[in-house]
């Protein structure tokens, strides 16, 4: 190992030996499961029936590329349950996407799906330090959203105690943290930051709580947010990833080496594609993640296009897991803004804000087309530490943000400094883009 | 010898300034004087408040971004040439003025000049050495009380 080799931030534990399969074993398992998946759904799911799928040409996991993509639009066309691959009476649970981009989409789970899902959540929770002696406060919504119930049964599978606090009501969350002394927090990363802000406002020292680490997911976040969460709450913060269409949380999560999120690829085949050409991109290159669910019974999907942009990494991880890893989600193909013909992702604005020392990642990109030309304003919340009584320094702050954005995106954007806590947040999720051109 | 000044980030939208004033009023806090620097996008409100500590606390509780800065208050004759004399001394000593503003209390013929220097201690030395009266907080707020009597 070299001096720069990643170091573990906590004890390294592995939940299931299957996370350490050799490359050959994994490939055989995936290919076998892929053939059985196609046999199971080829005649049962109308959308896939139309493609007349055959399993005998699928010899390796890479042969998944012979199969058609499935998109969110396809799911909507089959609303509400056209993709169901088992009889209604065998369904044990329904969940749904949040519906922030239109009508919700529903997903379904069989008994075995629920078992498997709890197990996948247990894997990433254990990878990120959870032990049976811990108490976990779950500040995710319990409802159609997969976050609450997914993590709940995962924690239960590990054997740790659960405080099902659900989302919102920050004062009560703090009361529970103080009085029941959970060591682990489960929430969205932006909610963790909000919690830290409220603790500070109320003069409550994070050291007076028992919190040791947090498992955060449900929305894209950044390394800067991780540093701020860890510093302000005095915890270790772990990232996990999932989406309801694929299963919910449990698709991937970080281990104690934090070298990316380990994808549970005994259950999912992952691909990373160029969203325009649909061709695979090399490992290390950003692309759209595509998942095939190998084992799900109730709601299996072939090559589901997530619209999440990330990077894949198949290099070995010191933790001993042999799975493919994915980076943080750095953007969404549908968040992609086309400004005067240039592709711009909110993550680029975030990167620019991080470059300018002392600016918080709370921002809103507003796009207008007053005449024929697109005009972009980035509203940035001013943090107390960035505020100066000198006009010259405030103007300089605006200029530095503007320069950083221009150097990353190549576009001049107007910078509007706004008071803290004035930009909208939806159920803990920050709104990043307001495009006025289409309305 | 220095005076505490509160600075607030001001969004350029209706009601932001009055929200600050309402917050102070509801806590019976009086503003001795204020100055406003603004651009098209945002503004900076600077205030001299006797109960600056309480004012900062209640404003921060309301979510305003408040900054505390030390400024220098000098007293001059409220007549032509009063301010020019002070500026001349500052200019000769090559001290940079970040910004300044002036006000008078209701009674008397004295004006108060408030200066923001990068190095207030050096500036105070220069001013007092040249016979300019630099007010400490007790003197400044005593003049406010005098005018009310």
C-alpha cells in the first residue's frame, strides 16, 4: 500500500460473504440470474413481451446490452402497475416515487423482495459502522417514500434499536436525540445540516448528544456538505444510494474506507452510459447509471435509466468487497440545463461555490429568456461568516463567485446574494433550479 | 475609545428594512443613527445602537446576518469647516477611510463623525494627537441622553 492509500474511519465489517465474490463467480451468478430474469418476465410483463426477449443469447453479464432500455416515461405509460410481474395477491407492499416531477410512479414488493431489500440495507448499514448495540433515529418519511421503511427494516435486520422519528418536527427530533441518545442518524444530508443549524441556534452542543455517525441519502450531496455535517454534528457521515424503481435505498452504500459506494451487484447489473448516444462510457467517465434488477420478483426492470449521473470504479477496495463502486451522484440528466446551447449541471454551480472560500451550498439557479438570449441568475445565501460591513468585500465576493462559475461553465451568470434561510426547501430537499423559460 | 457598530445584510426587496426596525422596536431598542450602503442587488445597513449586544441577539434570533465592527466616533463643531479639519488630519497621516457617516443630536452645536478604519487604534492616536475629540461609548451615549432631557 502507498502512503496515500485510503484509511478506514471505523471498524471494517462485512454483512454477507457474497459481497466478496471473485470476478468469475460474480460474472457467472449475474449471467445466470439475468437469463432467469428474462425467462420470468418475457411473457408476463406486456412492455417486455412486445420485444420478444430470448434468454439463450445471454451468456455474460455484458449481454444485457442486447436488451431494451426502460425509462420513467415507460413506467408512466403503464401507470399504475403495468410492470407488475406477479399476481396482485402475491404483493406484500407498495411504494411510490415522490412525484416531484409529475404523477407518482408505483412499485411493488413480494415477500422475498422485502426480505432481500432488508438484507441489502443491512449490508450498507454494517459497511458504514452499524452494530446491533446501536440505537438509530430514522428521520426519513414513513410512507410511500422508500427511505423510511427501507432503512427501518434494514436496521431491524442488523438487530439495532430504532427510533422511528419520521421526517420533520426538528424540535421533537432534538428532544428524542437528547433523551433517547441515538448513536446513529438516518436522514437526508440537507436535513442533517438543518438539524445542525437548529442545534446551534438553540445553543445545544452536539457533544451533549450521543450521535456517532449518520447514514445519509435520498438526494445528491457533496464532499463539502459531508465536511460540514461531520464538523457541525461531530459525527462520521456515510453516503448511500437507491431509487424506488430499482428497490429503494440499498442499491449501494459506502464502507469505512469511503472510496465510493459499493453496488450490490449480485442483485443488480449496473451500466454507465452516455445519455445521448446510449453507448457505454469507460470506467472513470461520468455517465448515466442504468440498472437491471436481477432478483426482484414483483417489479423487475431491465436496463432502467436512472437519469442519475455518476462515475463507476472497478478497482479493488481495501475493505475486501469485490463489488463495483459508484461515485456520488454529481447530476441528473433531467437537471441538465441548456443555456445558450451549453450543457450546465447544478453540480457545476456547486463546485464553483465550493471553490470560493466560505460560501454555503444553498443556492438557486434561475433561468429566464427576456428576449432571445438566456439569462441566468444564481441566488446564493450569504452565511454570517461571509458577510462584511465593507461594500468592497461584498462586491468582491460576488465577483469571485461569478468568475468561478464562468471558469467552470463558460457562461456569465448574474450573482444575487440573498439572506440566509430565504431559499425554498422542499421536505428537506433543496430546490436547485427554477427555469422560467417554459412557463 | 471605539464604538461598536452593527452591520446587517439587507436584501434588496420590499419589507426587509422595516422588518429589522420592527424587531428592534418590539424590544424597545432605539437606533442612535444609521447609514445605508446599497447596490442594485443588496445593501448593507450600519447602525449605532446603545444596546448593541441585545440588538444583535434579537436580530440574529430573527435570522438576520449581523456583523459587529469597531468604529471611531469624533466630535466636531457643527459649522462650515468642522469636518474638513478632521479629514485633513486623516489625509496627512495617510490613513485609509473605509467609509464614514455623520449625524447630529437634537441639541447643541456639535456633530458626530463616525469612521470605519482598517486600523482604528492608529487612527485614534493620530486624531487625539491633533486635538480631535474621540468619543468613547459613555461620552457618545451621554450626549444622546442630554438631548432628550
